[in-house]
C-alpha cells in the first residue's frame, strides 16, 4: 500500500465516524478473537516506532474492553461500515 492509498483509507474511515467492520476473523497475540463482520471504532492512530507506517487502534463496538492494534499492512482486513 503506497502512502496515498494509506491516507485515502484512513480518511475513508474518518469520514464514516471511524466505524469499520472486520472482513475476516482475526486472533490477536493476546488471545482475543475478532469475528468477521464485527464492528469496530477507530480510537487513535499511532506512528510505528519501527518504520514510517501507522498503527490503527480500534475498540469493539459490542465490547469496549476488546482493543486491537492493526498495522498498515493489515488494513485490508477492514472495511468501512
């Protein structure tokens, strides 16, 4: 994903109130499971400490205790609602 595509993706999320849904199931390293179709809300964007990319932090709409950090390389796992 080039820089323009990344920016367009983030603006698409923000234009929709930061609400997205999971395209397919994802398990985190902490053992949390985010089901396909689960709705999430963008909490914040963080710069990566490793490279010049972003990490998007989302919380589940159904359970705000469920938090997921998604690297820019996995943005294709999300789609705007």
